[in-house]
């Protein structure tokens, strides 16, 4: 039974005798009942002590029931401490949704983290509610308010009576923080790198495998450099900074992949299917040649257009123009020479990059044609397995370091605090009920005392 129900029941028990006493006094004395009541409170000390003892006993019973009920209730306050929280936004600028605090994914996490036995998401959801600690309204601009604090309230039921109330709200608050980190702060899914050479590389040739592994190292290094630029001084629990992790993955890319694996493959012309791989590179070079010619032609056209303008013409160009009133005048305008120059430079760089790619493919083709081998190469397989394992290890360290950093950053953006029971919170309701019972009993008992009526006569 909830504390509110306990308060309601005992409040009714306290009020009923008082009302009955007031009604009896009214029927006995009519309009002078109020004066009779006041005089009744000024009766002898024994009268007060008797009702006081009974009032204390009733309030003590209330205190026991209230304490038992409050043991099945708890509250945690989730505070959003970043600036955009007052705008109703998450840390990444998206719209904040209070209902996500108790969404299914959060409750599933809480059940796993708290090891709650024989409790389903539905069972836990029935016991929990969330509400802003300060509620605004739309009656006026002064009443507008976007809360940055939310109370998670837990009240046990039959299915969750075996759980500790404070532990439940604490675990739910922590589960929401983890959910928030995964969804609204840095996303480290890309660093969840798992490489199975036999399954992942069965359809790839060796140089394609080397390119794939190189791309994985680029993903890790880009993440680490970005986080390192954001917080150069962060050190993970393993004692490594983001830049140190980036240096480790850079060494794998430059030494193990480029200097060892790729060099070994090219030097010996190793391929799982040499003819098929040479045919693919030849076809790629044909397509790249077309792209190079298009880029070169675009570059030449723009250079020719630039040369058509003399230096004097490009300074000021006047064109017929009409203003808003319909008056004719000669207006100055840009001739687009700067734009043409930028585009020409871009096409030149694209053509050069395509030419370099073609030359690299030609070198690979020559190496395979001169001394190439077909089939599985055991040494290459061992090198690929070692590189894959090294990448996985550093990716795991990078992901853990990133999550530690995000969690540390979020600790300053969000806090979850379980409200502890205070002495006053327990004593004040009991004291109120002592007074309430005392007054009600005085009225009820006094209405039956003949002495009261005698004094009124």
C-alpha cells in the first residue's frame, strides 16, 4: 500500500470522530456550539492528558504503517546540466523526450544491470513513473518553463515487492545515462570491429584484403584524432591517450600493412586468382582512363575560357540593367573568372589522382605477369591473421577509451541522485497526526461530557 493511501486512511480515521463530535455539539447547543467547543479545550489537565495519550497511540500506529509503506517507495532525481537542456534539447541538439527515461530499452538495461529476478519490463513499468520537478504551463509567458530536472518515482506492487526500492530507482537512473550516452553523445559503433579472416575474406583477393584492413585502421585513427583534438589531456583507465592509440594504429597501417603485407604481395605477385585479378585491374584502368580524359578536357575548356578574357575586361564589366522603378542603367557584374579558375584546379587534381591510380594498377599488373603465383599463400594468410588480431585489439581499446571519455563528459552534463529519507520526512507526518488525532478526540469526547454543557448554562 502506498504512503498516500496510508495518509488518506488515517486522515479519514482522524477526521471522522471530530466531525461526529462537531455535529453532536451543534445539535445540543445550536449556534453556541463553537463557544462550547472553545471552553471544552480549556477543561482540566486530566482530560487533556487522556486524549493526548490516545492521540499519540493512534499517531504511533500511523507512523508504523507509514514507515512500512515508504519502504516500498523511492525517488531519484535526474538533472540535465548542459545549456540546451533549458531549450528542451538533447546534448546533440535533437528534441528531448521525457518518456525515454522509462522506455523499454532503458528498463531492459535496468533489469540486466540490477539482476532483477522474476521481473519483466511490463512489471517494472507498472511500478515506475516520471514527472518534471517543476511544471510550467501555457497560461502566460511568465508561466512558461522547460524543466531540466525529472523525478523517477517507484512504488512497489505484488510482482516487485522483493526488490529494494532505492536500488531500483538508482539502477534505472544509471541505465538511462548509458542509454543517453549511446544515443545522444559520441557513437562508437564503428569501432566495434570484429574480423574473421576465413569468413570475411573468402571472396577477396590478397591486395583487396590489404585495402580493407587499411580502411579499418583509417576508421580507428580518424576517431582517435578527433577525440584527441577535443580533449588532448584525457587518459583512459588503461593509461593511454587518444593520440597514443592513434599512433599505435598508424604503425599497424604503415608497417604491418604497407611495408610488410603489401610489399610482400607486390614483390612476389601473389594472388588467389592471378588472371582474374589482372583482368579486373585492366578493366578498371580503362574506365579510369575515360574519367581522366573527361577531367583533362574540363580543365582545358576552363583554361581556354579564362584566356578569352583580357586583363582589362576582367576588372569591370557593365551589363544593361533595370532598377526597381524600371529605369535603365549599366550595372557592374562579376565575370566568373575566379570560379573558372577554382574549377580548373579541381579538375586538374582529379586527373592527376586518376593517373596515379592507373600507374599503380599498371605496376601491379606487371608484377603479377612477371613472377605471379596463384592460390593460397600461407605466409600472406599468417600476416593477415596477425594484422586482423592487432586491429581488433586496438579497436577494443579505442572503443573503451571513447566510452570512458563520453561517460566522464556526461557526468558533468547529467546526474542521477536517489533521494534519501530524512528524519524530518519521517517525523513531520507523525507530529501532524498527533495534533490532528488530539484535536479530533477532544471534540468527540468533549461532546459527550455533561460538564461542558453545564458550564455553558
